[in-house]
């Protein structure tokens, strides 16, 4: 059936709604496969990541499931999620990592009234240089120095966020057929980029402390590796943090086996654990990525990418070729805030609020098997038997709570732990968050049930 590209609202949401209607109509009976993500993306003229997000939405609703070698299969008991018990109650969406404090919007409004007097403001009407204005890159260096990474403006590209930074880094050096190492549970955007840039993912074993350096070395001795993607602080989704010894070992392995470290370090300023980024130990073999979105607000759409000296020119060109030039006004506002201390003040407010929410999590989830940290915006909850993550997510959704199940983060088809990622920040109130957490807690203490009807 020919589909037209949706033109209203988020593309992934419209695509998911249309597929749900087609499943309900019988176009895709239970047990049949949906089109592959790549085929549907080509048909609709959208990114593969958009289709991935739409399929994840259908999984969360219990409409489909992922099957090894078979693709995305329509579930045998597909259903449309009903309204919550209150009838019109708002869905508690615990899937997004964003700062919880509203101080940002007040500071932003005040800054807009003052910014016109800044001599740099006249530059915002023009395109910036390939890698961003010098003053924006200098401010980025100051911001990254607080995370323990010292660099210079000539090594920095100002991006429109961490995802743009990740795409830019990989597009700089990756070739079709290359192999990139990553955790078995990893950032789902990396999988979409693997399909887009045509590289393969090879998973590295982890333990309770994160990536195991010996496992990286074993892979490198048997395969030619182009890169390692790593989130060293508050790993997404498991909230693990690599210690200083493992970071140093990874930096050493990158030099020994000649692979690039792509370090996604967006949470380090929230954690403030004093650990040096891996990139600071092997700067000529590493791309370092950070953003203002996690520390301050997603709407800034601003990030910083540090590239090795012999890659910076291509990285700047790659950033511009994507059409995702950083917003000049956001770059100027962030630069002013870094310079006058506003960024630090907003960061501290978010840290305090996240910590307060973590205290509540410890109270509500006492006795449950979860992993997090005092200043983490999310947690990783391992589910009790016999719960399966996709079933649990569907049950949560029917009770008005939206979370992400572990299969959404799987980088290969091997068995993974049955767990869910729960975000505790964002605009949700403390009261509503507590209600959502208590709903999740009660499900953990219950048993899996049929989606509808009797067991």
C-alpha cells in the first residue's frame, strides 16, 4: 500500500498512528512482518531513525515485537491503548532525558531582552564559519574544561546538539563496511547511524562497572576496528560510570590498535565525579562530544565536538553539509551564560532537583534491583521474573506511564537482560512522577497478565 509522508506533528508519531490503523484494519494480520525500516524510510522519504522511533512507539503500545532474523512482527494480541483511568489524564512520559528545572525559561526571556547590546549580536544574521564563530568555540572550551577536558578553539566544531555531533564525528572518518565497537545495550541513535552510514556494530561485553577493556582488546586482536563508541559517565541506558583505570586502559588500547574513540560525554557535568574524559588521554585518536541540552535545556539545540587535529577540517565540512548549523542566537546566549556564570547557576539548579528526585526514587523503589547515581536523570530497573521488558512496557503504557524497554537499546540479537530505562527529570512534577513510579513498583510486584481477556 502506498503511503504519503505525514505533514503534521512529529513524523514518527504520525507514521506510528497510520501503521496502528493499518494493523487494526487487518492489512497487517497478527504474525506478519512490517516493512523493513530502510524500505519504509525510502518509501516515505524520511530518515531511518524516524522509522525506528515509530516502530519503538508501536512496541511500547504492545502492537509489535522484534524477532531475530524476521524483523518487526505484528503481535498476536495487538491492542490500541485505552485512556487512563481518569479518562483524560495526561500520559506520564518517562522516556526523555531533559533537565527538570524551569529556571532556564526565565533566564532565556531575560537574556533575549539584553542580547541586542552585545557587539557579537550583529553576526547572528549571517552564516557562521564552518566550525562556528571563534567566540562560540572559545566559550565551548571553557565549558568543557569544567568537565575535565582542556582543548583549544581550533579543535572545536559548534554543533546543533549531541546527535549532530555524533553524526559529524562518524561521517568524518567512517567508511562503508567499517566496524564500530559499542556496548551490547547502547544509545539507539547509533543503530540508526549504522544503517545510514553503512557500518557494522560489534558488541563489547560489560560488567557492573561498564565496558570491559580486556573484551575490547580481544575483539581488536581478531578484527580490524575503526572505532569505539563509549558513554563513560552515566552510560545510557544503564547509568554505569567507567572508573579512572578503565578509561586509561581504553585510551591506551586506542593507540595500540589504531582505532578512534567516539566519546559521548553529555552527562559528565551533571555527575561532577572528577573523572577525566577518555579523549583527554588520547586527543589525537578521539572525538569528544558534549551538549547544553542535558545540562541546561534541549531547546538550545547546541553542542560542541572536539576533533583530532588531522580531522578538524573534514569534521567542520561534515557538520555544514548536514544542514544542521548551530543556531547563532543559541550559540551567543550559551557563550554569554558561560562567561557570566549563568550556565553554572542553571546547571547547579538542575543538579539539586535531580538529586531530590533520586531521593524519592530510593524511597519508592526500595528493595528493587535498579542502577542509577545521585545526579543521574534516569535509572535502569531490572525486572523480576517472569516479566519480559516489552510486556512490562505495554502494561505500563496501559496504566498511563511510558518507559523504554531494554530491547530498544539492543545493538545485536543476543539475549539481553529484561529491564527498563526510566527518566525522572523533564517537566513532569514531583507528584506526578511519584504516581508513575508507584505504578511501576506495583507492576513489579504483580505478575504478567494477558493484554485483554482472561489468562
